[in-house]
């Protein structure tokens, strides 16, 4: 197994008002959208603990990207997995309130293809069971897993405060362009455009 394989999975969080913190699920033994199941007993938190249990923004790895730290983490039973409590820096708590996604970043050290028994347990879509992995950090995210989804969500009209947009690296002018494009596209009469195109191809006056 290639030990450089990166694993990022996403879960929602529950805010703890008054403490500038939240409680979020780090991982769970359930089938995800990619067909993977992560075995909790194979998670290694030692490297993450040695670096101070950092919590980052959009999986940034520079110290300046740390938005807070994990106060505690513990096993959960329903579903099997881990939950954690995060204490945020004051300036990042408003961002944490808006960005509800939480995702874990780990290195896969050992995995196997799903067996018939695995599929019977977790579903026919199960492709891979991740037996051992090393946790490096977890993040607050707009949309976990794929950063490209962030731009797509914004282009489709997702509303965030300017502070959150700035933190994510998105500036208002770029969003204005997206908004103008949406307005143009929504105002087009596609049936009329198609009819004119067909008539032009047939040589009929348009």
C-alpha cells in the first residue's frame, strides 16, 4: 500500500455557544461516498498529538493556518468512530460557525479490497477497507474532501460573510463576476435560441 495516499473525509459539527468551541465527528466506521470504510481501531493519533493536536483551515499545513486546537477526542459507539472538541482562536470562531464542514487528514498505511463479508456488513458499494492510517490534522472546511467544490458552491450562490470569504481567499470582485454570469444565464430563453439555431441550419429565415 502506498503510504503517501491522502485520506480526507467530512462530517458536520455541533457548536458549543459561549465557549468558542464545537464538538465534531472526526471519523466513523460507515461507508463513505468513495466506497471506503475507515477502521477506528487502526487509527494512529500519535503524530498529531506530538504536533499539538492542531485544527486547521481548509487543510492548510502552515502554523499560520491553525485556527484552534483539539481539547479532547474520544471514541464513540453509534456509529463506531471518534468525536473531538475544538477550541478556536477568537478571530476564527465566527468562521467556524459559518463553515460547518469538518474533515480529517490522514495517511493511509494499510488497506485492502473489500471482501464479500465487508460488503455484507457495510453495503455492496464498499470498495476498500482502510485498516491502518496516521492522523495528521483535521480542518474546518466549507465543503470537505474537494477544494474545487468550494468555488463551485460559491458560483451557485452559496452565501457567506465577507470575513469568511476573505479567510478562504475569495474576493468580492470574483463573486460579482459569478453573480453576473448567473443573471445572464438565468435570463436566457433556451427554447428560442434552439429554435433559431435549427431554422438557421435548415435555411429558414430567422
